[in-house]
């Protein structure tokens, strides 16, 4: 865009339609008009976070049993629910006689801040002073999928860009050989599915890239059987030379972009398997996360998240399945907490150790 | 071009316009706008048939149905006088709106959202306006009031609901509904008729036999009464409490069975409590029943194709009321049917892995009986708690179950309602008791049993006769009143409004119908300043990569003004009413009809502006990088479907077949895994269907074909009138490594060597080059490919195992040495990956 003729309208339009060019960060750095136009006034605090790791428990863990201690509720455990709590409310699945359920788990204060946490999260308790609990989040969506969409896109239905897409779009890429926005899964994907990291009306280049935990991490990453890296290199070399011929003849800059994207694809063929191979991590690191090379576990994904942000990913989202516990809180919740508590705490400690916690948000 | 005649270019254009593939190409952008897909979207995302609408679009474009009729039939075909089947199919345009059938969703919310979607789509497609802004408040930039919005809403507010609770009391029981039309298929009609006639005969015979059996038969009655006295009896247990660990909702039906609903959890454990005053209980009967609300009728909940259940553990405890429960020891399990590797005994043994299941006897009720060690029951009543553990996963849980206690033994019991009825004198029995006796007598009667089996066979046959169905619009007899929704919230109705069009636009013809038909006519009225411009702009964008208005979705104050307003206006008039001196399509001597899309496309592609070279000089690049001023011809990447079509065509694989159900090309495994709704195995289409054009590839909103997603194919969850055009490394990986493109490269290589059997390597390279990019290669280009060919042939000759592995199951030409074929493969991969191959211009 020619900065001298840029109007606010054009700026918004081009950002919206994209064509893969106008990343906010680049514009802010490059355009002398960006600040003068008052387009994006600076926030009242200095922005610190450069990347986000987001841990999503599919099915919604019971906050009353983990983060939100309710002693009064515990006292009234088993009593009938007072009428005034129910009046005028609509519930998706609850019917018949309603009783109050206090948490069967013990809470204690941790760290200097005295953060109250349930006994189910002993490892997370050791990093209590690095945690801030937000207890005011609320949605009117009564179902998993729309509520997830609301949480991730700000809107209960499809069609809007995911949080990570906005970050990728706004902050741009730090990595030369990996995607900016990566999604990792442990267990089957429930709820709203892949729409949770869709780019909505932003160009698809900003959508999250799901790295699979078995087989190729990225679709079609491996060469077809029988084609060696040398063969591939020769083919890519020919493609490059022919594309350069075409660039000379036609002059379309898209051809130059394509040439560089083929180079990135080639780099990803080695960088992604290298990223996913955690077997070379020191034993004590693997131990701290509870990670085991070759497994598709949440612990492994926590470690991969750290490796990804180290390599320049902006947004890493971890989705863990099977948190929709209903009547099985007593048995399933402790088991699931065991799956995630250690890895999540280790991730925070590890980022701190590497000096990355200051500018990495873990949500 | 080999044709050197001065009108050679025109002839090619006319040939392409007349090709049946014309409709396939031009249906793609229209189906993006129509948000056409093969699944209903949201979490459930089940498939449903709407492809007849997709085929209607293709044939309408091929027939060059005038755009005004094209509009009217899609928006209101059902309201035309004596509407034809095709006109009703066309209304599938608006049935493409995504439908939310997630358990617990509010049907009215879903319905209102679908109407919003219809209004917004109409406004984008025909008015090029962001009318959706006026859903919550007056439009901030364009002259549309919130009231205008809801007046348009009123036109669409009177069709049947499309998702509702199957059972009004159970919020989880949302079902996909809405008007469905069966399409004519003479062959299927004949087959169906024949079965129906046979079925009628059998049913008549059964009724006659029932009449005979209904006649009092003292001998049979006394014998049966004696049998009752000696035999075990069933007593239905009344369920007092039911819990599902997976959070499934349930309802106790009149017959005492428990019907589950909601999204089936992966695994589930039911806890069922029942009280009874019976004593001398010798066993329990568990029935797993079918129900029309279950996928494939059940009895399992997991999916419609294999509605199995896997019962890992069936356990019972007994207690006096308020007493302590003790475990009941069960033995001698038997069932009407057990799956080969999952016998019913597995449900009561100590091993939680063994279980009772019923594959392949789906869609039928089943029962199991478990004996007790000692007679159970207390005077003053007993409480039984049954635990049904179903841990297999995949929703293999029972969808409808009923529990009975058995007294007298566990042999096949005479149902209690029969024995109760027999205790009453024949002439004093109630209608229900008479029926119970007759049903039992029939079940014991060989002739009736045979006729019943025959009846079931014919019914199953009828279900199997394929019926083609499609979703259509249908007006309710009594229109729904419409109000403004305050802040766009359907729970906050405001002022009442009647159907009407925005005041800032041309007037609604007072003689026209105040329904969708009138609305459609209003859209294509000559007085409408928008429809023709917006349409022409979209067609232009499809040809040039960008419209004369670069915001095809917004012609309003926030949109970009046209770069060539006079041209846009002239083209819009040309679409509505072609000038007589304009070139005539397909060489016919008459004036082109009004609203002819083919005429307009022909006019544009014959223009000198379209036929310019796409070459971008440094000067042009500096002055007009985005080609807004059209000083050069269009050059842009092909769309997702066209990239695959093009590669298959170069490879000689592409099937030109038109129409029919969606096809499934190969894709990586596991992409269709989802929670809730029906489960589908992704089975790759057989034969030529694997190589059909991209338009026919199944469009599943939750998991669109990944080869298209990589090239900006949308999920089709909402109307889109432009696709972004990204340039990413994932596109490179797709073209290089996706098995679809690997196979295309192998076939391309085969084509090159078999079509030029005796040619030199250079000639073959030139041939391949022409096939890929439709021009002669330059000397340098041949040299690059020759070098690649030589290097690969040498490398592959050194590693014969790799060459063999590369070709694998592919039928490579026998006469060509493997190393040489592998080298041709490399050349073909390079050609299929060229920027020029996937770019127009």
C-alpha cells in the first residue's frame, strides 16, 4: 500500500481482505502514517506478551471443584436448590428435583498470593504465584460447541476468526520455517471442532495449523515412498528455475512468493519432524513434564508447545478431550487432573527457566 | 491455435460456452454464494441430500436460463403457478442454510438464525449490501433501517421449522426436519410398486389368519392357562430412577421402557433403580429395544449404519426399602442373539472387557435373561439397582431399554399381560387384553410366523429401493407474524412489521404477491439499480480475478467505488437487455435474450481488454500493481477445485461425468471423526467417481476436503461472493505429496511416454510441457527439464528399489525401464507444480 495515499477506509479494507500482505505489525513499523492517523492508540499499559499458549479442556472442567472454592455450597451439599436461584432461568439438560452439590475435594491456599486451589492440582499449586484466576467469565451459550465458539471467536456461531488467527494476523510470523499458529490435540476433538481455529473472514493463511500427533504432523509432509530428499531437491530445483523463467517473462510478484513458499515447504519437511521429536530432550525435562516420546499425550503436547514458542510460533493451542463429567466428577475429574496437572505446571516452570514467561501468556 | 481463421478465437469461445462443462465451472462461484454443502453444519454436521439442487444450478447455467428466471426459481420456485419439479428443486438455494441440531439447542433460535441467513444471503448476492448490519440497529452507513431488515425477514418467516425436538419434553432430542421432496425415478417407482403389491397381499393374508385365530378356542385357552401355571412369568419393573454417567438425557415411555436422547457420550454407565412387591424372583430380563428416534432405529446409539451396543457389565443389587444393598449373584445368561465374539455371558462374568453385543443384527429389538442364584424379593417390597456398564467407546450404548423380573423360572416366559388376560373370561376381556391374547397366539402360530417374516422381508426391500430426495422450501398455510427484534435478539420482540422492501430502493409493485415470489420479482425488476450491477461485477471478478467494484459484497458507502463506473453500467444494461448489434452467442441469427449470462460472458471475453497480455512491466507494476486500471490482462491462481481438475485433466484421469450424489476422492484418514450425530467412515469412491470434477466432491462443512481447504476452499457455512487467494507452503506440500497428485503425476508420466512412443526425450518434454501449460517450451525450459530427467534417471538406475517403490501398484507401461519411468515421473511432478500450471493468464 502506498502509505501517502492510505486512508483509514482503505486500510481497514485491505486488512480485512488481506491477500496475504497487510500484517498489522509490518504496517505499524513501516507506515509513518500509522500513529499520526490515530488509528491504533497505544494501550494504557506497555504491551508485553509476544505469544500465547492456550490450554483448552474440551467439555469444561468443573471450576467449583478446581479453582472456585465455595465453602457455603459444601455446607449445603445435598439440600434442595433454593427457588430463587432457579427462577426465570433456562437450563439445557436439568430437570426434576434439583439438589446442591458441594465439592468433595479439599481446597488450600498456595504461594505468597494465597491462591486457593483444589487438592486435585498439586503441581499447579507449586506455581501459584505465576497464576491469575479470572472468575468472571460468563456466557449465555448453553451448549458446548457454541460456548467454545464464543470463547475462541467472541461469537457463538461460525464465521468469525479465532483468537489465534487475530494474533497471527496482528503480530505476524517470527519463524522462517514453521507456521505461526499451531494446534495440538490429545484425545478426540469434541464440540465445535476445527472451527475453533478457523480464520473466519480473515484469509486462510491465518488459520491454525493442526499438528497431528501420530503419522505426519502436517498433512502431506513426507515425500511419497521411493522419493529421497535428493530426488525431491532436484525436482524443487527444476521447479524453482522454471518459475524464475516465468517470473522474468511475466513479472508477477506472486511467482516470487510461490518460489519462497516452496522453499519454506522444503524447510518444514525437516523442521517439523525435528520439532516433533522430543526424544532428544534431557531426561529431567521429560520427567518434569511426564512426557514420553511417541505418545500423543497432553504432557507431550505441553513440551511441544514450549518447543514451538522457542522456535517462533506465536500461538499454540492445546486441546485435551474428555472433561464433560456430569455425574462422574468423583472419579473422572481426579483422573483427568492427573493427565494435565504435571505437564501444565512443568510448562510454566520451563518457560520461566528459559526467561520466556515474561512475554508468553499461558491461558 | 492451429485454426488460423480470423474468427478462430470466437469459435473456441463459443465451443466452451456450449460445453456441458461450462455449467460445472460457473456453478462453483454460485454455490459459494448459495453456501451449498452436503452436510447441515454445526457440531452434528450430518450429511443430507441436497445435490439435486447443485445439479439444477449446473443445468440451469448450461441452458442459460435468463438470470431473472434463475433468481425467481431459486427464491420462490415453489410459489410459481403449477410449479414443476425442477422449479421446486431450485428452492434448495435457501435450504442450504446451515441447521443446528445440537442436543439442547433452542429450535426457535435455530429457525430465526436460518431466516437471518436467508435475508443476509439475499442482500449480499442480489443487492451487494451489508444489510445484516441492520439486524440489531439502523445501518450506520447505508440507508437501511432496522425495520427495513425485518420487513425483508417477514418474507422468509413463514416456512416450516427445520430442526425441532423429537420429543417436546426432552431438550436433547433435536431432529433435522423440514420439507423434503422425493424426486421422480421411474425405475425405482416400478420396483417399489411391485413390492407394495406383494406386501398388500401378505398383509391381507395375515389379517385373515388373525381373524381365524381371534375366534375363541377353548382347547388352546385351557392348554395355555395350564402352561402359564407351570411356566415362568415376566413382570415389568417400574423404573423409579435412572442415571447416565455420560450425561445423556432420558425419558420413561408409556410401555415402561427408558429412551435415551442427547448426543451419545463415548462411553456410558446406566444406573437404574426399580421397586417391586414381587417375591420369588428367579431372574431378570433386559430388553434392548428399537425406536425411530435412534440412529438406524437402534438399539445402539452410536451411528445409523452400525447401531450396536456393547454391554460390558450387567450387575444388580437388592435391598429392603431403606435397607443396605447386597449384590445379587447372576448366572445362566442367555439372549435371543449374541455377536460371534461377544456372548451374553460376558456381561455377568468378572472380566470387564468381555461383553454382550449384537452385530450384525441391527435395527431389531433384542433381549437377554439373567438367572438369580436364589429367589429374591421381600414382603413389604424390594429395591433393585441395576448397573449397565458400556465402556466400548464410540457411543456403543443402549438407546432404549426395559427391565422385567421373572418369577417361576427363566425359561421363555409367557408375558404377564397374556397370563393376566387369560385369567379373565374371554367375553369379558378389554380390547387391550384381547390384543395381548391374539398377539401371543399369533406368535405361537407357524403360519402367522411365516407371514410375519415375509412381511418384514418385503418392508426391508421397500426401504432399500433408492429414493432420491432433496430439500425444498414450502410456505406455511398460516403465515408467522413478524416483529422487529430489539438488538437482534429473537427473545426481545418489538414493533410488528409486514413483508416489504427497503424504502431507499425502488418501489415494490403493488400488484405483485406479498410473498417470496413478489420479492424475487422485485429483485429482478428493471427499476432495481443493484441486481444487474452486482451480478455483472461478480462475473467480471471471476474472469479478471477482481471486480470493477473490488468489494463484491458491499456496493454501499463503505464499499470501494467502481474503477470503471460507465463500463459497469454498460455491462449491467447489456445483461438486462442486450444491444442488437452485440455479437450473437452460438452463431444464432437472433438477438440475444435478456438476462443472458452466456451473452455477457461472451461479450467480456471477446473484448480486447480481456485478451491483453498479462505481462507486468516494471513501469506497470509501479503505476498500478493491482491492475485496477486494466492495462494488462488477468493473471491469478486457479481456485481450489480447478487446481485438482486441471491436474487430473493433464494426467488424462479427469472424468467429465455430470451430476449425481457427491463423490469422495482419497483424503488422509481420521478427518471425519466428530462427536455427536451420525458416524461416517470415509470410503473413497470407486472407479471414475474418484476422478470426478471438484464440484462433485462431498462438501462436509465440519471437515471440507483438505486439498481444497489448502487452496482457500471455504467451509460454506455462510454466503461468500469472493474467495481469498493465499500462497502458502501447505499448498506446495499438497501438490508435491498428496497421494491424489502423486497419482496424477504417475498417470501424466504414463501419458507422456505412451502418447509419444518413439519420440526423443526433448520431444516428449515438449509434449508434456504443452499438456501442462498449453504453450511451447523455450529452449532454456527444455534444458532444465532435460537435466532433471537425466539426473533422476541416473539416480533411479542406482537405486532400483526406490524406483520400484515409487511406482508401487501403479500400472506403469511395461516397455519403459523403471528408472526411466521414475525420471518421467519427476519431470511430471515439476510440471504439475509450476506456478504457470496453477495460474490463469
